[in-house]
C-alpha cells in the first residue's frame, strides 16, 4: 500500500465504490428486499453513470464545454438497436449479440465524435458549446426522418415515409422515422452495466494518468504553453473528444436495450438530456470522476423517490438541485464545511494533545 | 474535500437504503389493504400533459362514481395515477412504482411510445393492461393488453372508406405531423386504403412538432394540386391554425379530420365559423343527447370546470370496462396479479358496456375494441353526428 501513488489509491477507491454498490444492490435484489422500482432503475443508472463519467472527460479533463453528448448517445443507441433488431434471428445468443451491439454502438458514436470533432474542436468555450448543441440536434433530427426497411432484396432507405420504402410483402420496417425502433431485444442487465462502468472508468482513469492525459490537461490549463512545447493540440483534443463520444455511445446501447421502444425525442436525446448530463458533471465536480458517478446516481434516483409528492415532485426536485449546488459549490458553504469537517476536528484534537 | 466525498458516499448509501426499506414498508402495507388497486400512467407534466390530465380526470370521476355505488364486487377501489412525462423510460419507472404500491390492473399508458415500453414489461409480469388512448398497433401486441380507443390504421382506413364510399372527393391532399406516431400512423394507413377507394392523393405534406405554426406552404401545395378535400390527421390545436390560414388564402376544400379534431370549437380565439362543414371521425361528442353522455359531461363539468374531451371519455369507459370485467372475473382485493390478468383476459371478450364512446362496446381477443366510428360534422358552430 505504501508504494502506491496517491492517484492509484484514489482510482482504486473509485473502482471499489462501484463494486461495493454492485454487491450491495445485488444482495438486496437477490434477497428480495429491493422494490421493483429500484430494480427497474438499476440498468438506466448504469447508462447515466457512464454518460456522466464520459462527459467529464470532455468537460473536466479536456476543459471544453460540450452540449451535444446526448447526440452521441443517440447514435450509439440507434446503431446498436438497429443491429440487434436485424440480428435477433441470425445470432440467437443474447450475450454474443449484445457484445457485438456494444462494439458497434461505441464505434459508430466514436466515428461521429471524430467527424464532428474535426471542425468543431477548432472553436473554444461558448462557441464550441453552441456548435455541439447544434450537432446534437442535427443527429436527433436525422434519426427522426430516417426510414429503413428490410426484405428479401436487402435494405431500403427513405427519408420521406415508410410507404416510399417500397417493401415487398413480408418486408419489415426497422427504423420507422419518428416512431423509431420498436421491439429491441431486452439484453441489458445490471451486471453487464456495471462491467461497462468499470471498463469506462478503466479507460478514462488510465487515459488521464498517461502521457496523453497529461498532454490533454496541459492544453486545458494553458493552450499556448502546451503548443509551445510541441503538443499536437488537434490530435489530443480529438482523442479526448472521440473517446468521450464512444463511451456515450456505449451508454446509448445500454439505454436502447433496456426499453422495448426507442424514439428520438427532445426528452431522451435532445439538449434537455445533454444539459442533464452536464448537471451530473457539474454537481459531482468538474474533473472529479468519482463525483460524477455519485451525482448521476443521486440525481437519477431523486425524481423517482419523490414520486410520493405527486404534483410537487418536479418542483421539489428543482429546489433540491439548487440546494445541492449551493451546498457543494458556494464559497461560504465550502468554508463552513471545512470548518466543521471531521478531518479538521481530528486535526484540532491532535494539536491540542 | 475528503469530508465532501465521505458525505456524498454516505448520501448515496442512504438513498439506496431508504429505497430498499421503502419497498419493504409498502409490501407490508399491501398485506392489510382491503381495496382493489387500479394503477394508471400518463403524462401530467411536459408537452403531452393535457392528455394525461384528461385521462386522470376521466378515470378519477369513474372511480368516484363506482366507489359511491358500492365498489367492484362490494370492494372499494383505490386509484393511483403516476406521471411518465411522456417518456418511455419514465413510464417504466412509473409502472414499477405502481407495482410496489400493489397495483392489480393497469389503465394506461396514455401515449403510444411509453405504452409499448410498458406493455413489454407488463407482459413479463403478466399484468393486465388496458390503454385508454394508446393508438399504435404495437400497444396491444400481447394478449394481456387491450385498448379503448381506435388504432391508428383503423382510423386511417375508416376515414378513407368514408371519403370513398360517400364520393366526397377524387383529389385528396394530406397534411400530417411526421414527428408524431399517431399522425403518421393514420396517414400511412389512409394512403394505403386510398388505392382501394378510387380517389387519388395529389399532395402529402408533412410538418413536425417544431414547425407547427405555419401551414401556408402545405396549404398552397394542396391548393395548386387542385385537392377537393384535405385530410388532417392530427390534433385540434394545429388544425385550428390550418383552417384559419386556409381561409387566408381563399382556399375552401372539404376538411376531414380524425378523433384528435374533437375540441376544436373550444380553442380560444378561434372563429367557429371557419370550422363549418369540417368533418371528423370521433368516438365521442360532448353535445350528444344520449343519457349516459349527458350525465358524464354534466358531472365532469361540475367536477373540473371544463368540457371533457375524448381522452377523458376513453378513460371513463376504460374504468367501467375494468369494473365490468373484474365483476365477471370475481376479482377481490387479495387476488394476485396473475389471477387478475388471466381472469380479465377472458372476461374482456365477454363483456359489453354502454359507455360514453360507444353503445354496446365489446372487445376482441386481440385487444381491439369493436365500435363503429361516428362521423361528426360541424354546422352553425356545433357538433352534429352524420348518419
């Protein structure tokens, strides 16, 4: 233990926390003491945790504000659901199919990340935020006009309506424009979700502590200084951005394979969602990976646990959000917490002794 | 810094614990409950909130009446309506919440997308599901699911048949909302059936939820194509704009709508004369002289202060259908979910109710209601049923 560096220790605490949460949840589920609401929330929680962690890579480590994260999630969700829907008969083994679906979702979202990143990452700050916001909306709108069907002649595409696909009798519409994809096999499980969280953490934490990670953070802290010592800014920015996008795609895969219907609406893949993910990151602490995990869990559970309040639910949720932000980030609150924290008390006692 | 992390971990742990314990507490409560529990799901916040509210009000009115009349099989009914914000994921959460509460049968969900997602889960649990207004075909794809409203294709086909059989027009234009499941579902079925009915579609123009205020382009295209009838398969709020803008360009074809058109005369600031001769398919007309409908409308107005729309009517009939079926299947407060589902599945095909959306309403085993749509025509600022 002594030889471990502080960051390694810190990373292990993060892994351990995820594993402990998994163990606790799994024990409760097996012993039957968990409500069905909680059981139903386990898989979405995994998706949101991955989203928060991956956005933290862009916002916290790369230091760029991205508001298009839901767009990458959307790409991952639709490409993987499309694959699963087509392959449900060809590959009956759910495990193999789902692993392939995850790879496809991650790859397509990653490629989108690179394509969007090339023009977009030349911008900074607010401009980047606005352009990523626009890209997120474009992805959502493209998905909404896309019609894809399959019959014995292969695939048919259209951007008008499902009639103009010209399918033969017995042909199947797979992506039905705004109605999205229905009947995606329910392959997501809590265990796979947790494994994916661990893999994402592994990728991100290792990236942060690698040579590339230090280069990325150097760009964040001082672009000019980083450039002057020969760091290839575009390369590293693109690296962080596309990894972040690919992981968002993985979250999309989990999301898509948890529900029987997949539609791209402002609610789930629009900017509302992007901002929600950003809220996870900001509340948990920009650049703080463990904080993002906790914030994603708390903020996803909160509106569900407040269901008892009926009509006041969303109001209370918003109020709680404000209070939590103030508690976490207002200078006075930080000062108060430092004064009253257990650690400082221990220190005082030690000094007194 | 450390303190914050410790606190955050503690907070997360506490949440998990309370959630788990909450589940326990509810299960205990369930054991001594002596009421039949019916759950419902729909949007009461967000863009589709008006539909969710209407269903909630309609269902609550029916529950109140049933409880005052002695309940189902002599057992009082408890009703719990959960918000899904019109989102599939939230709908599944709402469903699980209701399951923890001890729901025995589900009325819902209100909108199509969430209904398919919930239907999948409900099928796994063998939970009986009756959707008041989920119109997509997939809503009732499993044998535990039934619906009160018409399906999308059925409305499209019936509209096309009515236009064809009555020779209303030979050149027809369609304007539809391509971002809406309901609207595009009707549109597709309508176009398919049009081939069999001897009229041609001369223009099919789409709009989306983001651009639903200006219809001049679509109307101009319909006018240029010489359409004698414009089919409007979407909701009344947008339809009122279409009618106003059509009058603006002196274009007066026959306008024909679907059940979403119901309520157009109540749109604020809308000149009802523009709607004269507007025809639409509807299962429900609040101005009907029928005794049951009259009573429903008066009670509803007394309770909520406005006229019920078809969503409220569907929900009202849905609750009465559940009551009838539950009486037939002899459901009690302690009947298990599976027993309720099996009982209701067979009972649904045997019952026949005189509801506000149809007389002698019955169901097929595939979940579809068998009721004939009425065609309503607006004359002198009032709804009138066309025979």
